[in-house]
C-alpha cells in the first residue's frame, strides 16, 4: 500500500511514479502558498472558464519543468545548494512576492495597483486602465515558485528521485509530481474562471470585478509574501514556527508561515475583494436599471 505521508526508500519504479503523481495531486488540491495565490489571481483575472484553465495549465507547466530539473539535480546529488539552506524558501517568498507586485502594477496599467483604479475614476465608473494578463505571466510565476522547499520537495528530492535506476530517469519523479499538481491546478483555474464568469453582471462589469480582484490579490498578496519572506530571513526561528493540526496530510499537518501567506492572500484579500467588488457592481447595475426605467413600464403605456 502506498504511503503518501512518509514514503520509504527502496520503492519499485512503478510505485515511485504513482507516489510522485499522487503527491502532486495532494499538493494541487491542498492550500499551498506556492500555487494557490498565483492560480487564483490569473484564473479570476481571466474571467473565463477556458482562459482560467489555460492559466492553471500555463502556471503548472512551468512548475512541472522546474520540478523535473530539481529532481534531476537531486538524483545527481547536486540539489544540496538549495535544499541544505533553510533560507531558500524565504528568499523564494521575497522573489515571488516582488513578481506578484510587478504583475499587479502591469494589470493596473501602471497606476495605483493598491486600489485597482485611479483617484480620478468614480466608484460607478469602469477603470479604463486595467489590462488583461499576458499569457506568459503565469509561467514566470510557476517556474520561480517551484523552487520553494517544503514537505513535498523533501520527499521528491530525498526519496523518490534517488530511487531512479539511472540519471536518464532522474527527472521523472519531479515531472510526475508536477503533472499531478497540473491536473488539480487546471481544474482549480477552470473553477475560479467559472466563478467570475457566472457573476450576474454585464460583461464589462465582470471584467472590472475580475481584474480588480486579480490586481489586489497580486499586489497586496505580493506585499505580504515579501514581508513574510523578509521576516523569515531576519528572524528564522519566528519564520519557521509550526503549529500541529493532527491531520496527516502535507500542507494541512501544520499551520505555518506558508499557511498564513496563502490564507491572507487568497481568502482574506482575494475572496474578500471578489465579494466586495461583486456586491458593489451589483448595486451599480441595479441603480442604473432603476434610473433607466419609466413610471409606466409596468403597465406598458
């Protein structure tokens, strides 16, 4: 029976590949600071189920490439330069956060990413400066975020990759892990895109809500990532805190800095913005509908 919690050395080739894929599935479906904030931001910002799935695919394809490279390095025992230093994860947080802030600035048209609109635009006007995300942007995030180091990476690099029969196969566990993550991220991207598409607003308002949500999630979420990474670098003991939950599932077993980052960026900032913006534009749509109706509309006169 496969043990996803603590796989042991000496697994057969088939068991290694299945374990790597299933670990990727778990990684993709559980709250993870290296995947959820990015997938949510770009999928919501796409305001389409299909484009949301493409965003998830693009992100996870780059993530898969990175994990395959790192898996090969692990087989060749060249991974020590990034696995031996506990500071690597904090550095990745800072870099990912900085790229998120840049992406927010780009989507906001280079204007006031912290608000998602300029000060000259009234609350009932669409922001003309918001820009759709470029197709390659999730890929950049995916490749950078993949260098994050957590429980899943430990298993891939220290148990599964070394079990490969030769260097020709060294990259395969990382790739299988990435493909498992990809399956869940594509599904999540489609779901997040569907959420934005199903809002009962005009297409222009849906785009406004979706991009504003993406801008604020990337902008404020990126700032939180930079702050969290900086905290870990300055105070390693504080940054490495873990509160056991008693759940033997990676990403759910402990409440850690990574858990705080994903919850703040996705649930507090992302979902909070989505709910607020949807309610706001629903009120705007209702008031406009009321203003354009006539006193005789009900009787047809």
